[in-house]
């Protein structure tokens, strides 16, 4: 029976492509996995193994109760993930994190795919659009997609739609901002398209706070570009904030920290010397990005320095800033809800090229793309995971959850999975099992446990409904 099913083609045998190929084969559909290494390398890969980890060997926290990536691990295990199976088998001690023996892990993923009779592996670069008779293709070529394929994708999507560098400003959880110091207001109360005139959260600085902030930015430890990133352009007005500060102490006050058109309702008679603005980042309204704050400061330094901003003393960061070589699509505009390119639906995208970030997230998007493509091939309904699950939250970020800011450079930027991407609970837990009122960190931990329990229950229901449908 499977001999008559036309194969699905997966381009790129990294984290996403390996998982996608595995999921397709698990559904009983043949798959051809095209990987260009070792014939053609990338600037970061060192081996010819599938699912090579190019940098750290960590899948990050494995705690499904307290961390969204831990929850993603748990969900992927429930969905029969090859990446998680081999990650678990090749675990090395790393406290609460799941770290793996990278060579053993990659060799085992490669072997599992080589041994699978439904998987063929073709070592070749796909150096342009796939042939027209490949009617179902998953492009999972990652942040270092080969230039020939990237050019072909750009020709299809338009030059603004595929970025080659990210320029990431930090994102803060809305509920960690102190609104006793910050306030909602748009500059000059301008409503703008779809706005209310109070769309930004503003954090005021007086002169001493501003001067100390600029000094800290200049002294803060920065990450350097890798050799092959050295030509990273500072483009589209996306200068890192510390580079702006280097141009003079007043530069930021005339740039992203300008205080004009804003009145602090907490101190209406006092004009702020500078203001940091945060703009709503997702439709749910749970995340706000620090406008114009793209940076190459080290992550620890960002947390330390940005928490000196009034209102952000206890900020929890869903994403920290950065600037890297990275190939990724403007997915919310280009992809449909099941990751197909609207302009050419035979192409589906997966992994970091869709605008997720991280090994585990890339594999999870590969898992979804593989399942969607296999269901389509078998004539079954393509079922999206519930938005309350980590998979659904990640898919939502990629295909529609982000609120685009049309006024400046492209605002959709890669992101790790985090609880800010999940729809809020109807009722957040406020008391423990004994009825005692929860406070501060305890309350946050209880909220995460509740979000996690909801996600795992909803995923189990989704898997159950899928099995029932397949059995009909
Ligand atoms: C330098 C660097 C360091 C990173 N460090 C980390 C980290 O420490 N932790 C973390 O979680 N994430 C890290 N990331 C981010 C990201 O999670 C990883 O890059 C991850 O591997 C992405 O998975 P992927 O499957 O989308 O792409 P990849 O794993 O890169 O897989 C893409 C595959 O496609 C192949 N390919 C490319 N073009 C073609 C073509 N035209 N034809 C055929 N094959 C092709 C490549 O050879 C590669 O094997 C890093 C990224 C970079 C660039």
C-alpha cells in the first residue's frame, strides 16, 4: 500500500528536518530527506551527521511544570518525537537541564532514519526551487540555508520577506512591569491604525537615572560577532542601543528614549528626562517589546542593566536582545495556519527558518510540519494542536500571534517558546491547596503549573481525537 503513496520531500536534515521525516514515516508515508552535508557545508556545522547540534549541547530546562521548553519536551515525548527519544537516551548530567552527548545523539538520529524503510536519504544540495513534480515539500534548511536556495525563496516571496540577520529587542512579560511607575500612552495620544491612543507602556527616567543607564550601557559586556558574521550589517535604523550610546550621551534621548509627547500621570508636573517605550508584541497582550532596544549586550548584562529602568525593576524577560546571522521568513504574512507558503502551497516550512528559535523549538515545528504534510498526503483532516499547548502556542507565534508594527523595520523576530505565548488562564490560581493566599513568586509558579496542566490535558485530548479519527 505504501509503495503507491507518493513520497514527501524534506529539504535539510537538521533538527527540524530529521523530526519531520520521522513523523512522516511514522504515519506510513514515504519520505526523501535531502541533506547537502558533507558535499556542501555551512559556517557552523562540523560533521555530516543529521541533527547536528551546532553550538551548546543543551535542550534547556526539562521541568514541564515550571518552564515552557520543559513542557514542550513533555509534549514532544507524547507525540513520539525522535529528537526527544534520542535526546533522552543520550542524556549527560546537567542538573535540571536536558543536555546530550552531541555525537552519540546525532549518530543515533541518523541511524534511526537510515534504518527506517520508509525514509530515503539523499546527500545533495537543493540549489533552487524544488522540481515541479515534488508536490509536497518541507523546507527545513535552517538559519544557514544555502545561498542558492535562499535566493530562489526570495524570488518567490519578495526581498523583504526573507531576512538574513535578526535584530532582536528584548520582550518583557506584561504582568512583571510595575504600573505604579509606568503608564500606558501613545506619543501625543495618537491613536494610529488599530490603536487606542494608549498603546505603549512608558517607563520614565530622570537625568541621574538616564546618565547612569548610558554609562552602564557603555561599560556593559558585549558579545562579539563570529568571524563569518563579521559583515553583519547594522541596517534599517536597527543600530544596537549601545552603539547609539557610543555616538554621544544625548543620542538615545533623541532616538528610542525620546521623552516628547508623553505625560507621566504618576507625576504630571515632572517632565521625564528620557522614556523607554514598550509596545504590545502579541495579540494576547501578554508580551511587550522594548522599542528600539536591539542589542549585543550579554544576556546577564541586559537583565542587570534593563532592570535599572523605573518600572522594570522586576521585569521578567520572555526574550533577550541579540543580533545574529539568521535566515528566517516573515512567517505571519507568508505562511498559512499549517505552515504552507501561501504563494506556493506545495512548499511547507519548518524549523528556525519559520522564526522559532532553538534546537527543541525547531524540532517541534518540524514535528508539526511532518504530521500536517502526512495527513494531507493520506487525505485526512490537517488538525492543528490546541492553542493552549506549547506546540499550539509556538505555531500561533509563527503563523499569526505576533502583532506586526508597520511603522519601522520588520518587527517579527525569532523567539523561544515561553509562557507569554499561551492564552491566559480563565482564572489564575490565587490560593494553595490548603487555602493559603499565594504571593509573588509562589503565585507565578502556581500559574505556570496550571498552564502546564492545561496544556498536557488538551494535548492528550487532541491526540485521542486524532487516533479515533484515524481508526474510523
Ligand atoms: C551559530 C549558531 C549557534 C546556535 N546555537 C544554538 C544553541 O546553542 N542552542 C539552541 O537551542 N539553538 C542554537 N542555535 C539556533 C537553532 O536552534 C539551531 O540553528 C537549530 O539547529 C535550527 O534547527 P533547523 O533544523 O531549523 O536548522 P539546522 O539544524 O541548521 O538544519 C538545517 C539543515 O539544512 C541543511 N541545508 C541548508 N541548505 C540546504 C540546501 N539548499 N539543500 C540541502 N540541505 C540544506 C544544512 O546543512 C543543515 O543540516 C544556533 C544557531 C546558529 C546559527
